[in-house]
């Protein structure tokens, strides 16, 4: 009997390596962002792609707020062409980070998504700045 997992054959090791290596070119995780902040090796701009009200309620320390709807050539001209951006949104239930990453790539910037967003950040045990979440407010997307 074949399991639901093995119903479709796994990719060979060479193909799997190439796939997962390429995937790391598109994403990073909350732990890697946090560790970079802690050891002073931040070589990226961390961008919260949610709206300004959601950002004001709570955001990842060190992030700047550029809502994905406001990402255009004029707004992003303040950044060097070789800037690496790491974008996030509320969490896996939101596609704001994907929309931001797409726009930044379209503008010619290198970009990665911080998978998990704020939800992942909190799940990893990290704190947010100016958190109103302690009052029972939900993590807003405003995408």
C-alpha cells in the first residue's frame, strides 16, 4: 500500500538540492533576521509591508514601514540599486509580503520574504515594538 506522502515520487537528490537552494534565494526566516540584528550583521532593509495603522500598533524591531501599495519608482528612489530588502506582513494568512516582493523585484531590487511575518516572529518568541497586542488587539494586515 502506498501512503499519501509517497503517492508521488520524491524528486531525485540533485533536483531536490537545486529546488531547496533556489528557495533560499527567495526567503529567509524570523530567526535569521533576529540573529542578524543581534550580531550586528544586518546587510538588508527590513520592510513591514502593512499599512501605517497596523505598523503603529506593532512591528518587528528595526523595520521601516513601506506599505506595498506605496512601492513605486519614486518612493524607492531613496534606496541604492544594490539594496537587499527583506519584506514581511502579518503572517502566512496574508499576501502583502508577496505583493511587496513582487513590486520590489519589478523595480530591480533584490528581495527576500521573511516567512511567517509577525505571526512567525511571535511564534519564535521574539517581541514587537509598540505592541498593542497585549490589549487583545489582533494582528492587522491592512493590505
